[in-house]
């Protein structure tokens, strides 16, 4: 019987860490080659990790919600069969102990993944974040857990000076989050092992000198650092006035990308407001077309098609800027990005080779993209190599905006709400369906003339959708 270790792979390109969202197995469970053992969230997407060998789960090295560096061991498995699988498990070093050990031989990883050669030393982690009400955008502070009282008489003496305290990985992480030195904690577990209760007791003792005098102290125990951190407030006022949400995963990378884009590419934004009544009528006609039965037909589909037609008429807009080579790279394909708001943050998956798709194929691709994003299963590959993006802010009831370019792309089109408005049509004021488009573009790649022509062509197609045929 041997113990095999499975390390956190680089599931994207150059990612350095991932958060363990959910474990699908527990110690003692039997696993087989290719079985999904956990779900992790990288800086780009949520990904399920299959294990590449058979065996019995020996230990899970990290708890759910922990961010782990690429290359760190996350699960150990007993391999072998028969009695060997039931033999006593050899000791696996805790993550902190593994850092001090000499690096092991390179572990084979899953096909398509690559392990980063970067250091696997664990970074300090913050305390758990408060719960977030994703449905309405509000936040709810987490109630502070009661602090277990310190034992009156320790059952086991403190660790001898110079020896490494005995504790499980989750307990070590808790101590690190609370700022507690394990060597100073009195262990009460069997064999002198430090337990979670011991760490909580040490934390309570650490804050005791800062408490108010006993006569004035409230009956409820004081919160520890594991609870939501709040600023001190005057007596009689609510104690929880702020909620802090760690920025990580998709939100962290999205924020970094937007800052880089805003301060790297010189943005220009142009607007056009026009009548889309004919397009809205065409949408309804296509919904009733038996040849398109079962497909999702909506205004976004025809807007996407209009963008593709306009790119064909203005191919120079479909480009990127190569800073190192000081070259403009013209793309002879269109990977059309669709910005999607998800519970994990804004992501921009793209439809590969959208320029070559029929209307039906484009509808199927849009539906698949939206469903995958909603389920949080968008892969890193789906978000790479985009050329131009559409963001539909109109679904939120706003007229338009000034969108920021997706890094590496030449332009982004914001689609505003389609509203019934008074409009001059054939010399008379009539109620018509009207919308506003906003096009932001990289002025290094697209000058004002080209950007204006591109935007005007999109509007022209949507104002007179027969141009989907005559301009194709």
C-alpha cells in the first residue's frame, strides 16, 4: 500500500491559485481514475477536478473555501488492493510541514493541464468572508460565534519548547487566521493534539485584557477574529456598520483587467440612437418560423448578426495591438464576446468563429454560452482569444453606458434598453421602438472615421434588417 498525492493543477494558462469550492469525496471513500473529487474556482471560472488514479481517500488537505496555490497537495489517496488498502496509513505532512520539506519529484497531472513551476509556499489567508445576498446585491453580516470557555484545568501540558505542535491542517489554518501561535496553545486532544476549541480558547484569552470591566461587561461572550470585523461604535448604535468582502477569483481578475485596459488602451466612445421597430417585428416573425422551431430568438441574436455584418464591411476594426512588436494584428476571424453577469462576477465568454455561423448556429451558440455561464461552468478556454464584445446593459433598464474594452480586444458595443418612444416616422410623430448603442474602441487601432462607420453600419442593419441579406 502506498500513499499518492494529487496536487492543485494549473487549470488555466499561467494561473497561480484556486479556491476549493466543494469536496465531492471524504476520507475513506473509494475513488477511480477520472472521478471528479472537487470543484475549484480559478481567477477565470469554476472547474471540476478529476483525480488521475484509483484508490481510497486518505486525507483532504484543505477545507472548502480555502485558496490553494498551484502545485500544493490537496488530497492524498491510498493506492493498492486487498489488505494493503486497509493497512495503517503512513503519515502525510500537513501543508505547513510540506513547505519545509525538500521538493518532491514532479507529479503527473491531468491531460491538458500543466503544473506551474512557481513556488508553492502558502500565502497568508484572510478570515472567512461574510455571506453575500447575491439576488439583490445586499450583504448580510455573519453572526459572531460564541467563544468556547477555556478549560479550567488543562488535561495535557503545553508543548515543550522547540517541538512542533501537533494539529490537523484545518486547525493550523484557523490558528493562522486568528493570529494565534500554536506553540502557545494548551492542547487538550488525545496525544497532545491541539483542537479547534483550544485555538478558540487561546483567542478568547488574548482579547480578554481588552474587555470592559466585568461589572459593565455584557452577558454575551465577546466575538473572536473569525467573525466579521467591524469598527467600534458608540453605545446604543448598531455594531455592524460595514461588511468587507474579499475580492478574489473572477471578481479579482476582472477588476485587474478593467484597470489595465482603462489605463493602457486610449478609449473613445460614440453613441447612436435609432428606430429598431422593424427589427423587433422580424424577431417575432422568426419566432413563428417553423424552420427555427426550438431555437432561442431574441433581439440580441439579431444585434450579434448585425455586428458581424458590420465587421465584414469594416474588417479593420477586428484587430489587436501587439505592444512588444509595435504592430497591429488584423484578425480574419471573429470570436464574438458576450459579457455575462454571474454570481461570481462579470465574465466574457466568446463564440469562436462567429463570422462563419448561420443564424441558427449563432442562436445555438448564444444559448449554450448563456446556460454555461449561468451554471458557473464556463471554461477558461471559452474566455480566451476574443476579438470584439457585446454587452447588453439594456436588460437592466438603462439607456446605455460607456463600456471598458475587454483586454486585448479592439471594441465593445453596449446595447441599451429598447423602449417605445415618440419618433418621427414618414413625416409624422409616432410611437416607435427606439434604442441607443454605445461603441467604445481602442483609438490606436480604430480612428474616429472607422469607428463611426462601423457603428453607423450596425445601426443601419438594425433599422432596416433586410440589410442582413443585402449586405451579406
